[in-house]
């Protein structure tokens, strides 16, 4: 429910993790243009652009937390997170209905190409830039020969069109249920949580993020390898990479880079592309029966042209089709991005917060922990730098308690 915009200055907590930021809010008119400016800075990726991108995101994030629609620029003048540049953008939108700087970006062909290329699985801003420098303008210009060394990019390009359409909540739930049933057979008592945007209440997403754990620490070892084999037998896997855990207590305490700019962690995981049978995308209830009848016409893909993922579980046949041929083939499934993450139970609730996100909520939470509490927060845990001890958590609520924060529901972490 929208409240009234008061003439008095709103009291806004300093940190985003101290505020509730819902997915649906009142200020899209401003946050969308601000996030275009953020994206543009992020894609330019020059020295000072990271902090510019952050500044636009902070402004956007605080606007999302306001329980009313902003109609008057003066009510924002003392909000620290809305800097001079963002303030000018908001003012222009209030006065003219649009912001010229944003319009120019939206009409900039470079921005379009960068957005297109960096939306491909496995392609970041630096690769996208190189491609533009080669004179490539669209997907058709991409020369597969030049991509020889990255299996993700090869599959990402071949399946780009399909991976661009959103995953629905129903699809995500159905897939999660399949994984849950398979994992339960391997390791009874296992927990499989749908995290990421769906856990925050988003109706659609770009992938399915599943976090797996088991109350007996150590029993989760080996689970993912077996699970992947089972999913492979069910013809649900297109391609992917199984990464071993690289966690160690030293990493936990010393690797500061981890908690700040990047969101990377050291969990055992599989990031890849799965085959979702069309029958369950269209929505059906009797999932497992459906899966068992889809065996017939699925074609194996080839990774022959790529650098093989370090630890692969799928066997390749020499006469297998190329990714592009697989894409064009007649098939009864759609390609969907999937992340499977394994966390030992003693790290689970920190992992859950980390993999629920969103990214900006995490970044704020980690910065807040360091600056305000002198504690280091990652997806593996919380380390008190003053006392030199790790702080355990046996629920998500306890993670927030340990951080001296009011608990926020996942649906209020959409910064
Ligand atoms: P959509 O998938 O686009 O709907 O949004 P999302 O919020 O689910 O994004 P994404 O799937 O990229 O990531 C889910 C959450 O996991 C986000 O909060 C990310 O910050 C976090 N995340 C993504 N990759 C990693 C990683 O390698 N390590 C850690 N710790 N977190 C990650
Ligand atoms: Mn996601
Ligand atoms: Mn993901």
C-alpha cells in the first residue's frame, strides 16, 4: 500500500541491508533509467566506472525502499545514497518525463552490442568488447572458430535465443522437485532449496539456482557426482562443469577479495545448461512419469571443439552433433541454465543468504559487516576479525542476529 509522500524528510537507515527492499515498489519511473546508467558504467568497465555504477545502484536501491512515489526532488535532498548525478537524473525525469543522458545510452549502438554479447552464457564485458573491436555486430557475426577454447561460450552462442527466454516459477519448481526426488534416493534427508531470484519472489528468472545440503556434515560429499550421473541418465543434461570444492579455513579468513567485489565462493558446484522437457515447461503435475517417457529423441551434444571442462562426467561420441546442430535438431526439450551448489551444513545458512541474494543486497551486507562490525562475511560463514573467531549460525534468522540486523524476508532483499 502506498503511503503519502511527506513534506518532512524521510528517515532512511544508512545501509541497504537495514532496509526492506521489495520487488514491486513505487519508483520504477526513476529506478529503471538509473539502472540503465548503472549497466552502461558497468559495461564500460574503465577505472572509475565501477564506483559510478555503484553510485547509480545505491540511488536506485534507496528509491526502491521508499513506501511512496517520489514527486518532489526536495524530499530527497538529504538522502546520502542519492548523489548529485542521480539527483539530476531524477529531477529531469520529474520535469520532462525522461532523461536525455539515458535516452542517448539507449540509442547508442555500442550499448546494444555490449548488452547482447554480455548476455551470452560465458561472455563478460571484456570478451564482448573484443568482439565489437573485431567488427562483430550481432550473433550471426560470431565466428565459432574463434571460440575454440571455451565450451560455455560455444553452447551459450548456439542456444542464446532459448536461454534468453525467461524461466517460469513453475518450471523452476518442477525441476527442483525432480532434483529433490533424485537426491533423496541418493542421500535420504537431503535438503534442496530453490534460491536466487525465485526465493526472493520473482515470478521469472534467468536460471534455476538450487542449494543442496544435509544435516550430517560430510555426508554431502559425493552427492553431486552421483546426482549428475542420474540426471544424465534421465537425459536432463546438455553441458556443464562440475567444480570441486576449494574451501579451506585459510581461504575463509584471509581472502578478502571474495567478500567484496566478486560474489564467488568455494563450494562444490555444477554450472551448466539442462534440458527441460517441453511437457513440463507447459505445466504438468505428474513430473516423474513425464520425464521417464522423454528418453526417446534426445541427441547428445559434442564438446569436441572446446576445451573440456576440468571434471566432466559425460562421455562424448566422436560422431556427436555440434552445439549448433543440436540447437537446430528436432527436440522435445528446451535449454535452461541451472546452478547446483553443495554446502556443508555448518556453512549452510550463510550459503543460503549468499545464494538468495540479490547481488547488491549481498554486497551491502558484506561491506556493512566489515565497516560496522569488523567482521568478514562470505557465503561460507562469518569471521569476527576483532576476536579472531568464526561465528556459527543454525538458521537464516541467526545470520541476521549475528550481524546485529533486523531479519529481512527474502522478498525484501531485492536491492
Ligand atoms: P536471475 O537468475 O536473473 O533471476 O537472478 P538471481 O538473483 O537468481 O541471479 P543469479 O542466478 O545470478 O544469482 C543468484 C544469487 O547467487 C545472487 O545473489 C548472486 O549474487 C549469487 N551468486 C551467483 N554466483 C555466485 C557464486 O559463484 N558464488 C556466490 N557465493 N554467490 C553467487
Ligand atoms: Mn538465478
Ligand atoms: Mn545463478
